């Protein structure tokens, strides 16, 4: 019994694949290529969007020079102790995801 169900499922999968590849288009049955054409008409200046892929941060950016651990900032008082935070010295992590730039 299971082999009949398997054969039926394979037959149905083959029919759906043929439908996707427009095998039944000459008889008027095929996938709907333009599903929502009214949304294309509602777009406001779609040519204004330009997508740029940002290069990886390691390829273009160099780390800024780290300050000397013993050096005091120019406006610091010599009598006050200075606590340096490592988070303040490190640059913010750069994202390599593509970003939309409006023109």
C-alpha cells in the first residue's frame, strides 16, 4: 500500500514540476509570473534606490594607532589617577551587510 502512495506522490511532484516549467502553458495553465503587478505601479521612484555591497572591514579599514598606556591625555591633571577603558580605545565593529543608499 505504501508503494502506491509513494508512486502517487512522485507523479504529483512531476506534474507540479512540469507546471512550474510551463509545460502546460500552451493550454493556458502555467505559473502566474506576475503575481502583483499593481504593487509595481505603486512604487515611488524605484530608480532612486542604489544598493552597494560594502567591502569587508578588514580589507579597507586599518585600526587607529593605540595610545601609549603610560601617556596622559593632554587635558588630564597629573595628580588624578587615569583609568583607561579598553572599550574606549577599540573601534566599533563594522558590518559587512549590504546597505541601501538613497540617491
